[in-house]
């Protein structure tokens, strides 16, 4: 909409999530989803829509969008960027300065994540002082070669998943802990799926190398099977042998982190818009709400009014990870804060707003919208919905998380799905393993807009509850044939409908007449199929189509008829066409929507 030249101009990438679009055009995601629906596109907040669709929605909200003129890859990447990274991307380049890399540690249970985090925390020089007693606030910092590294110190990868699910994506680098005596395990693969989906570089910490049964070569082979090939094997993954217990290899690991960080653009504007993520939060009897915030851009100060989802408040006090009171916190610094009205969710983005009044207004609005969204969009992802989206050509990939009872059933399912996957529309199996469907699976599905398929397994009650509140579809099967049937159905719908022209009949023009008040009529003989009055017509002369349009009249003898079959004569009038000559062929055809086979 550029009427009166008033539309504001924006640049959009080739693909953008609904959430990012909403933020770009200062609309609520719900407004965007509604506008999409009005245009026949069903998409949820995390889904990508293409530029053309986004531009239509933007136009309806008074913006004139053009395609970003940056390099193709950059344009694509921006569409996927979490919001805080976009905030940084919008800061003018000369104001950006290096910030410490933020590192998340993921891996299979018992592979040594906690031990490793503790070892790094205790052996490294703490920021600002030597050997200070650190508090567990969900993140801490260490210094290596005079450079700071921020570690997210969260149990398991629940917080990481929550962050990703809410689009915050806090970590710049993921350290994947794999025990050298145990190798790649289900949660290793799951963690890998998360890191990949978040497009975060991965460093492998091969832990427990002190164990007598450690088998680094075997683990390296397993890692390369999941796409993490060691650099000394010609791949590009740094695999660092460590022993968290004996504190071996920790320096190498920190070194590797800094090396990877050097290859990345880890910067922010300390004087820019203040934005960050909630790492964890709880209500403390004595202190009220205590939240750990990771600053991602700008500088957070005591006295600022912070808004995180529906929680807000003026910061009464801030503490660093050692429990020292601080007045300010710069990018990549975690701080524990007091003063929020409510407990914000982990992974939630926070921002600084002008006043408590503003914060209250926005928080109330958000609350209202959350309620509406919950009612309007209870079922976020279901096979049926995806089927609709495929039909409209919006989604070209079916993302699945597969859980099965035993490895023996997982394999045939995977190969079946691979067979069903086609070039144009892929099945993307984000994660497949044996075991019950748990909360982690639902989290991964939420973060990735996937459907969970369970084969001869159940979903545990917590997972069911979460799936219901997140609107994630869990489909359980006991018979592989049923599974195949459903996926095939979805895939058929997924295929962009294609118009196929079906010729119903042909008639040869043998005479032409001009009848007063009726118009130009061709006297024909139907020599193939049939001619139908309500189908489409085209005139073929010497092998060329010279007209395509509608029938105006169809007569057999002197009667109006709906169809005339092979072997009969008829009079044909064509709407808006007088150009018919003896010897022309009038073809009668329809178009049908058929799936690509
Ligand atoms: P997490 O579940 O990944 O956090 O694993 P933990 O850090 O709790 O470690 C699980 C077990 O492995 C504990 O008993 C640790 O003492 C042990 N462990 C961790 N790292 C090492 C290591 O480098 N060597 C040996 N031998 N044991 C380790």
C-alpha cells in the first residue's frame, strides 16, 4: 500500500518467521496470523513465510516492503535470526564492539556436564578476582588469556530448549559433552538437533578420557556418523579430549571456544537498545522475584524498568555471578536482579522500557493476547493443519520427531519415511530414538514446528500436558501401515496443487453462421469425446491455439443442450469470439487440480 506515498518502507528477507515479521512491522503476532489467515495462509508464530506473503501482510499494515538487497545467504539468515540478534544487526556497525562469547553446555545425562561446568568455574580465573566463591545463578564467567567467556550453567538442556522455543537463542557456541566411554547417546543426538536448529557452532568436549574403558577413536567415528567429523579426520569439528573429574584439557577447551569465537561475529552495542534473555527466575520468600538476566545488547542499570513478557518492574538491585552488587551490566554479562513483579519464564526476552506505567500497559496487552492466542490457536501443529498448509503451498517440509519402542521398529520407520520423502517436499526427521515421548520431545517439537510420531510407545503425562498447552500434535501408531497411510496423506496434500488440462472432446467446424440477436455460430461435428456447455473452449487453427474462453451457447438441432457427444452435430457459440472458420477445431476442456506424482 503506497497510497499518497505514505506507506513506510521496510526491507524484508526472502523468508521470515511470523514472529519476526510482527516485530518488524510493529504489529502483534496475532494480528499477523489473522492477516495471513485472511489471505488463506495458515501459519503459526514460529513458521517461516516467504517474502511475497510477508509483503502482502506488511502492505495491509501500511508498510511497503522490498526484498533485502543483501547477499542471498545473509538475507536468508536474517529471517532465521532470533529477535535480539536482529536488534544487534540493526545497530550501526561502527558502534558494535566485541562481547564475550556465550557458551551453552549440552549432552547426554551422566556424560559430565555438571562436573565440567564446575571444573571450569573452579579452575579458571574468575572475572575480577581470583578464586571467588561463585553463586549459582544459572550463568557465570571465566577469563582466559585476558578474554571473558560466559557459560550458561543450567541443568540439562531444558533452559537451552526453552530459550530456543521462545526464539531467544542465547548461546553463541554449544559445547557438546560426550563421554569417551559411552559415546553418542540419544540425548547427544537430541542436543545436536537443538544446536543445529539454532545454527550455533558446536565444539565437542570428549569427557572422561581418564577412564580405562575410554575409546576416543570409536566415539570419533560415532560423531562423524552424526555429522561431527573431527578436524584431524578432515572435518571441521573441534573435538577436545577432557577429563572434567581430573581437570584435564580444560585449557584446551577454553582455547577452542575462543578460536571458534574468533571466527564469528560476536558483537553488540553497549550503548544501544537494551535487550536480553531471562536465564532463570524464581520467587524467593525473602527477596521476592529473583531473575537471572543475560544482557545481549545495550547496558542494563539498576533503576531501569525491565519488561519480560508479562513480568515487569524497576530493578532494585543487581548482582553478578559472585554475588557482588553491581550498578551496570554490559552485553554477555549475566546478572541476578530483584524488583520484578512476577516470575518471568526462562528463555523469555526482556527489554528496558521508559516507565513502569508503559511496562504495565504492554504487559497487560501481552497477557490479553496470550489469552486470545490460547483460545484462537489451541492446536498449533497437527497433521491436518499441515496438510492445509501444504495444500496452499506454504510449507514444503514435514518435520518429524520419531519415538519408537525398540531400535528394531525405528529402523523400518526411518527407511519408510526416507522412501516417502520426495525431492520437492521433504520429510525432515529432526530426532529419532527409542523410548517414551517426554517433555524434551515436545520442547523440541515446539521449537521446530514438528509433529511427534510415537510407534508402540506412549507419551508420559507431563509430555501430554505440555503438548496440549503448546498445541503440539502427538500421533501414536501401533501398525506401521497406518503410519505410512497418514504420512502419505499429508505428503499428498503437501504437494503444490498442479493444474492439469483435461481435454473432454473435440469438434470440427463445418459451417459458420451469423444469426441475428444470437451472434456468430459454428456448425460443428463432434468427432471425439464430448462438448460440454459449462466447460472451457479453445479454438485450434492449423495446430495453433487462437482463442481460449467460454462457451456462449451449445445447441443440438434447435435445442439448448448441456452436452453433445461424439458422432453428433451441434451449433457452438463462443463468448467474445467471432473468429471461427471452417476447418477449425473447437476443443472442450477443463482444468483439474492434481497432486504431482
Ligand atoms: P551430567 O548428568 O552430564 O551433568 O553428569 P555429571 O557431571 O553429573 O557426571 C556424571 C558422573 O560422571 C558423575 O559421577 C561424575 O563424577 C562422573 N564424571 C564426570 N566427569 C568425569 C570424568 O572426566 N572422568 C570420570 N572418571 N568421571 C567423570
